[in-house]
């Protein structure tokens, strides 16, 4: 069965030249001229826009325009000569048979793809300051992704086929899915009913041994007869739930570390409610990271412990260690930072959202500026923002599948975690935006004062393991590498494949991806990569070996949680991680 192209929708094909018409193949160039008058729509407007500080070189514009016309001529020649079955559709959105078996839809998809290439080339060709160029690229990519013919029922043959074959049931289901998502305020990415924290995610056995207003401290049950004397404290980001580190047992970094013979403690941040709206960065450092370090030291009876920070958790942890160093305290024997920014000079695609006007607006509406009461940054807003960074994967894919085709999302633990949003206190968020993303002051010794102490990251004089992910769009790996210039002592940098999450959560048994090793640390990250050796598989074994050398001799594993001063409060994963935003 083939679904015909909607009546009157010609997708840019000149009158009289529809597939099967009388026009000859050699009319392709004239067709392009007839359609565009020698140029692509919008090219001339861009060239003459005259926007301050923005310039599009005429010679580059001409090249892009000429390439577009050549590509269109090739496309139309294939359509007009009946050779359109050979039109390449190298995009998974158009990989289905319905797109390939109908000439009009195949043409629509191909025309969209060549136009998208031209628009992206235009965005890349713009000459302006770095932030303006990044914002133009981001805006164009958002528009291009949104305008895909796959995103609309009238131009999606797969959705139309389902509509007919189901006798309208797919449309009814899609509308029901849409209405349900409107009540939630977000697009459903997975079947959330398939997962429950503590039942089939966040299931590594342990107990809560401390809690305050900011976090619960989890201690995990040893899985070996003997454990290293020096424990590991893990500090995840407070903008997400901790259990990205403890999804399913086979992919749980927590469980794998415990299996290596380490005593593991983990910070489970509270999901802030209105009572915490006024909490600050200093509060999270003093009553969060520093408090957790002190409790782990007391329970383990160790003067020093190993510490790990992931993403924003790493930024919090490094700040806390610098504050403690300023107080003359050295509680860490080693530091591990996973996809962490300390130098925010290049902070990835998130930079498009940050400028002085935006930060001032947030300070006025959330941060308690000008006498206004502080407020929470809602987790739903954060979640939707992060989804917009990868719109094809995390927005339009689900619009098509859930709404146009009427399918129910399939269960996926990672996407369940991704949708389990957390709030943030406004003052905390505003301080973080201004002093790191906007002004990049954390890297400057003594520039910031936190908890009454001037912060100098260079005072963190401990062996440090730094990990970056090569395709990370949130923490560019070169920015993770930039921490090597800020920290002291023995440093090791390892580069993994994939992105911000998939690169980190890469258990060895799956034998997926690879990582790069180089014992040298030149100033230029690209020089480091040029001299690095690619090693198949996960980076976890390399870190396990390194961590084992920092953890001290083995001794009999404890048979109970906590201590007399810190009795068990409740079983892991605890109450805090179950709270919804």
C-alpha cells in the first residue's frame, strides 16, 4: 500500500514538472532557475541583513548558493528522469520503507535534507563573535530540526499509513498521549510506570547513615570479605538524581566499585521544596560536600578518604576541597572528577543560554535580588532545557512516535532517570550561573570567596583522575582537560568515547566503545589526543587500578552500617531520592 502525497502539496516542484510529467531531465538547471531566481530563498535577505557585528562573506555565500543549486539540479534530474529510487536519504528519520516507496515523499525528504545542509552551511559561514556564532548555529539547528517533514502528519507517510491501517486508532491514541503530556508539562520519553526507585533502579544494597536538610548519606554493603581501609565518597550532581550511578546492577558504577573491594558512600541530594528556596552555593558547600566528607571520615575512622565528583558534583566537590585547604585541612587522599567543569571558558552548547541580561533576569526572578523573595528553579524547566539540546533525539523523535503514530513509549531506565527532575534553589543557581558560566571566576585563585575562604583550586594538592567524554555536548572534553592546568600533584587524564552520560556509564562486560590514554599532559588538549593510544572497551578498569593504589591496605569488611554516632536511619535508596520535583 502506498499513501499518496497530499493534494496541492508540491514541495517546491515547479508547475508542470511533477514526477511523471512531460519535462525532460535536462531541464533541471532551468527548474532551479525558475524556482529560486538564481538563489535560495533567504540567501539574499541574509546577505543584506546588515545586523551589527554579523558578516556573511559574499564569496562564501556564493559558494553555498551555487552548491545548493547544483544539489537541487541533481535531485530534480533524478526525479524527472524516473531515477529517484537512487536518491540517497542518509538520515534515520527517513529510513522507513514508506519514505522510499513513494516518489513524492522521497523527493520531499531529499529536498528537506539538501535545504538543511545549506542552512547549516550558512550558519557556519557567519562571521561574528564566538557567542553570536554559537547562538546562530543553535537557532538554525533548532529551526531545521523542527521543520522536518517527518514531524507533521500531513507529510509523514509512515504516520498516514498507520492512520489508515488502524482505522483512526493511531490518531486517537496519539491525541490521548498528547493530552496526557500537556498535563505533565513534558514529552514522555519512556514508560515511567515500568520503573520504581529502589525496586528495579537504585537497587545496590545499603543504608542511610546520615541526613540533614541538604542530603542523605548512603553507605553500601561490602560485597567482598576484605575492603580497602580508605573509603570512597561519591558526590553526584544536585541537578539530577544520584542513581545515574546506580541504574541496573549490570551497569551500576556504584556496584562495580563495591565489587572491587571499596567501602562506598554516596551523597543523595534532597529534591528542594519551597522551604529551601533561599539556599545558596555556600550552603551546599558547607552543609553538603564538607559535611559528607566529615561524616565519612568519622564512620571509617580514617584521616583521609578518596572522593569522586560527577559533573556539577565535581565542581561542588573541588570547591569544597579548596575551601578546606584554605582552612588548613587535607581530608582527601585522592580526587576523581568525571565530566567536570572547573574552567568554564568553553562550556559547550549551554553557553547559548547565558549572558548578562539572562543572569540579571534570573537574579531578579529567582535569586532574591532587589528585595524579591527567592524562588525555586523548577526541575521541569531544567529537564526541558536539556532535552532541547538534542531535539531530534529527545523531542521530535517522541513527537512523531507518541503523537503522530500513537505509540506508547518503551521502558528505558536511562530515560526514566532523565525525566526524574530535580528543583534547584534560586540563589544557588544564580551564583552558579554568574560566577562560573558567565564570569568564569572559579579558576582564578582568590577571585571568589566561598564559606568565608578565598578559593584557590591549585591548593587541591592530591593525586587526581580526570575523565572526559569525547562527544560530550555539556562538558566539552577539552574543557575537562583544562582542569589539568588548575590542579596540583600527580594528574591522570583519560578520554572516553560517546557523550556526557553514555561515556561515563560504560561497564566493561558490554565491551563497548573505547578510551584514550596518554601519560603526558601537554598544555594543548589536541596535542594530548594526537599522542594518545586508543584502547578498546571501557575506561572503568583503568580507573579501578588507579583507585586501588590510592585506597590503602585491605582489612576485614565491616558487618554493619554507620557507627554508634551515626546509626542507620533507613535502607537505601532512602526518602530523598524518591521525592518528585
